[in-house]
């Protein structure tokens, strides 16, 4: 009973009258029944006894749900709380968490000892039916989660490296390039059109991505204070960009490209960030994507940039803001920058992307070189033909 002497109403208590006229108390929740209970009806002791039963049942349910050690579900749960996962950008964490939850449903109780290269390839092919990017991301998240065990020579739960030489799911033959590089005239057409439409902050975002090589998140959040004055070895002042990038948390410390400076000089500072939206506020990433898509669709319909048509026959532009970063990478490689120099310019931690930019630049350079040779042959033949015609 309570301090005032009143009976306490305790939930989940079932009262059963015996043949001797007494009443036994039972705990009842769903199909689960336990009792008779020891405490008297309507007392605080009965409330405490019922709460203790509920807590015990909840612990049992949590233990049942908790992935077992040595399973794929267990290693995914560990990765979910690892320093590597927590160091990812928030947007990447959300994307990876969705994948982790999905993987847990597919292979929660699978033993790590059953994780073989053949199984990874089989799952990659199964996931690829939903798209090559879907497959690649799931293989990558699973690899990230298993990497500590793979690297531990003393841990034998996974034999060898089941992800070794597992290639990415092939892109469909009719799939276009995900983020095609921009031609210079398309960049300047977009910047000029944005300024003419009173979207100076959009022009700045385009310039940051193209001439600074910044990802979308950094282009949205880089503050005006990131533009500082630096000095050359001889003491000559110059403009520098100094900031920690948003996704990889890598230090950006580089001289500002003169083309970016020119766009900055053409536009006004309106808020705490370099780029800004039509309300003179910092961009949100999705908002920036939508504004750029609308601008480029107008330019595509006007024939000023490349155009494509969707399934409904609507004209759009396939260029993206991330393609501007690729354009910067290929430009650096085409100029002869080394992998380390490209990594320094684009704030990269791995040379993989730098090497891909170099391959793209080499393909373009070789293609242009081959065309130069064809042009020379055509010119030479035209000269011979004109010479023969003159002799007749």
C-alpha cells in the first residue's frame, strides 16, 4: 500500500481465485505468465516485483536480439561503433547505416568462417541486380567491417582475405558516365548565366568546385575566413585557401586559382560562407544540387551546354557539381601534376582517384595526339592533290 494507505494499481497483474477462496496474483504480459507473485496486492512491493520481472524479460529479449560473436551480424554491430565509422561524414554515416541494417537482415547469423571469396562474389552479383552502385557500396561496407579481423594474423575467424581481387560490379554497357567532366565553355556559360540571373552565390559554388576542386559539402560550408593572405618565399603576398574539408576532414592549404579569384571579384560577399543561396544564406547540399540542375537545364535547352533527354523526352543537362571536381582532377593530370600533387590539390588521402584522373588525362592526350596525326596526313594528302592538279 502507499504511504496514504491507498491501494496501488499495478499493471500486468492477473488475479486468480483458488478453490479455497484465496486469490493468487500472476504476472501476465501477452502469452507470458509467471507466478504466483510473492507480494501483497496493491502494494509498492508488488509494483517493484512486477517491474523486476519486466526488466528481466527485456534483458532476455535484448540478449536474443544482440548479434552473436563470430557472426556477420556481430562484426557489423562492432563496426557501427568503431572509430573508423564515427570519423565518417554524417551523410556517409547515414548511408552506411542503412546498408548495415540491410546487411544484418541478409546475413545476421552467418558465421564469419563461412565468409569466403566465392560467397562475396555471389552476393555482389545478387546485389548488382539492383544496380552496380548498390552492389559496390554493400561490398565496401562489409569489407570495412571485416578489415580489422582480416588484418589480424592471429584471428582465424576469417580465412585469408575474401575480398581480395573481387572486382566491382560491372556498369551496364548503356550507362553513361556518372559525373562527366565539364568543358571550359560550359563552366563559364554556367557562371555567367548564374551571375546574370542574380545568383552570384551559385556562380561562386561552381567556381569553388571547378577551380578549387572542392566537394559539394565543402563548397556549401567554406567560410569567408578560409580565404587568407599568404606569402611566397620572397615575401610576395598572395591569396590562399585554408580550411578543413567537410567529408574527409583533410587540411586544405593551397594557393587560390586566379580563375576563382576572378569570380570572387565579380561577385559580392553576402554571408559568412563564400557561396550562398538566393536568400543570402549558406547552401544546403540538396538545395545546391537542385539550383544547379535548374540552371543547367535552361542552358541545355538553349544549346549552350551539352544536353540529354530523359525517358519522358524532357531535355536536361547530365553535368553535375561533382563532375566539376573531376574536371579539376583531369586538368591537374593533363598539366603534368604528379599523384602527390593531385592529392594535395584535391585533399585526397588515397592515390586511387589521382591515378584515375591521370588515366583519363592520358586517354584524352593520346586521343588528341592521334587526331593530330590524322590531321597531318589529311593536310599532306590535300597538298599532294593540289600539287598534282597544278601540274596538269
